[in-house]
């Protein structure tokens, strides 16, 4: 490993509001096929089935720490900075296809010793999870796909324009205040907005643009019928990313899965953390 790696991010202990348990996230790096990946590791010595969270297009690992802490009251939870984001590698010329992302996730699972984890993917991360499960059916014990973009060849475009991501990143890079940033995330707490402002500039523009392009030229539907492990499609009822009709279509494609709507916008745990934790926990318990 390179001695000049960026500083890892250790997430301080926070008292979990539901249990009072303080859980720290340890930051570390690993190398997967020549790509350096940074990740946060919560409750890493916990027994039982671990959880891997794959975040969305502009969500570095630290922004998911509040969710990871809640899940880590029961098990180990690992959250990576997806390549091109956070403290993971973002050099020019990296690939940002679903195959590239899935290879990183597969390599990370093996590098940090996650044995058949429960994989939770949100938005872009849900597409990555579907690709991963399709290419390696035995790698996960269960999958939870949270509001995956369903755009692709022959389908409607993704409802959020690329300019929205780039405008928010530029605002954060230019020192936007919390109040000014509320137009992008009106329901979030001040702490969540501050964290987003701090970390959004770490999301490489090339990674954002290439990923958004692949939202439209990669067909995620072809993966659903190949997910053999128990799978939950959790879709946001207050967003336009997955419609009830599309949820039914996916539910029919999943060999061992079902769909469930949740009262939230696309950034589900930010809008409805308790509902998200409840849906995830019920699914995990039902498929032990």
C-alpha cells in the first residue's frame, strides 16, 4: 500500500437514539484489482451475518454513517466510498460502468472478510448490487434494492437531470451555506446538510457524468431475473424513480423477491429513517 494514501475517516462514536449504544466507524483502505478503495467499518467484530451498504451517485460513505450505526447495533456493517467518491481512488480514466462497480464490491467483500453479506444498495448502489448478484449468485445471502434508477435502453429517462447533481456539487465546492443548500435537501437536518456540503466536492465530476450516462445506456432489468437470493425491492412512494407499476414488473422478475413501497422521497433513510430500518429489519428477520 502507498505510504502517501489520504487520511482515513474515523467516524466518532455517536449515541444511538434508539438504543443508547455508541458505535464507531473505523476508516480503512484496501486495494481491489489496482483500485484503492476506502471504506468505513462499524462493529467489525460482531458475530452474525454482516451488512454491506452500497451508496448512490453522490453519497460518500460518511454520509451513510447514521444509517450504518443503527444497523450495526446487531451486526458488522461496511460502507465503501464508491470509486470516484470520498477517499477512494478518483484518478482520470477510471471506468464507471456497472461491471466496474460490481467488481469493486466483489473484491471488497473478499478483502475485508465479509462472508455472504446482506447487500443493501441505494439508487446507483442498488443497480450495482443487482449487477453483482447477477454475476456472482452466491456472494450475498440477501439483497435489498432501494429505489434503483430504472432508466435504460427503451425506457424513460431518469427523472433527476444531470445538471441538478452538478449544480449541487458546484454550490458545495463554492462554500454554500446550510440555508442556501436547503433548496437541494429541504427535509434534511442541519448536520446532514453540513456533512453533504463537506463531502459532495469529493465526488469526481467524471464519475458523476459517466455514471449518469450509464443510467441510460445500461439495462438494469436484465439482472433482476438472475438474483437467486431473497431480494427486497424497497421503493419510495414520494419519488418518481420506481413507479408502482414498475415495482410489480420487477417483483415478477425476481425469482425469490418482493416489492414494498415506503413513505419517503428518493433519499429514503433521510426522509424516513425509522420506516427504512423497520422494513430492512423485517426482511432480514423473515429470511434468516
